[in-house]
C-alpha cells in the first residue's frame, strides 16, 4: 500500500509540515512527529482520486493531508 506522506522534497520548504494543507488542522504525520513512518496511519489508507488536485500549489509535495480530509 502507498501512504500519502509527500513532504520529503528537501529542496522546498512549507511553513508548517505538520499541518494539513486542506483543512489547516494537525495531519498527525509520523515523520513530522519523530515516529517511525512505517507505522503511520496513512500506510493502509486508500487515497481518493483527485485529492491532490485540492492541495494548494504552494503546499503540494510539502505537507501531508490529514486522515479526516482523506476519509
């Protein structure tokens, strides 16, 4: 399965990588919270088609979408 963590682009910075770019609430990203990304909630989530089109350009590939916005 493929998670939604999309913030490992070291060449770019987003203001706060722990905030969901869609709703502005904490995204509970395991990488941002110093937890093992292999255990992240996103690893078993089915990602809806078109969800990344909703992410503002300035946040795309820089911050993870939260579970509430994915589901």
